[in-house]
């Protein structure tokens, strides 16, 4: 079992910044990729950004140029630097991890509990 602990969410004004972090622990031989997803009431969870162990990144169109994802492999931690935040960015942000648990297993897909990001005056 992989545990994902998120932090950094909170209340911020439009145009402001927040930095989310997610630390992975548990049965992890290797992290293949980690990412951030978000969800608002009445909507399906959607991809925000992902990053592989080699540093390849992928961003949703609505955050390109504003958000930056990074990963510290030594700490099993992924970060999401969010700048120029908009009202529409308000959501629960979930950490995701694609990990290899053991030498005899392929991958585990894990989710964090979510952290609330609210952009408001």
C-alpha cells in the first residue's frame, strides 16, 4: 500500500500563488510518475499535470504557462507550483502516483486524500 500525503492547499486571492506538495511512502521500489488532478462538484476528476521519473511533463491546457510540476526523487515528493491563480482553479486537488511496488510487480496506482484550493476575494 502506498500512502500519499498532500499539503499546501488553502485560500488565495486571484493572481496569487500556492505550492502544493505530495509525499509518497509505503511499498515503493520506484516511482514511475506522479501527477496532480482536480475535481469540482458536479464534474469528473481531471488531469492538471504529470511528471515522469525522467522529468517529462504534461500539462492541461488550462494551466499551461501558469503551473509547474516538479519531483524530488530522493524524497518521493511531487510539487505543483501554481501561479496566476484564477477563480476557475478552485477545486480539490488530488495527488496521483504510478509506482512499482516490488521486483515482482508491475505498477500501483495510488491517490491522495485531496487538498482544497480556493481562489477567492
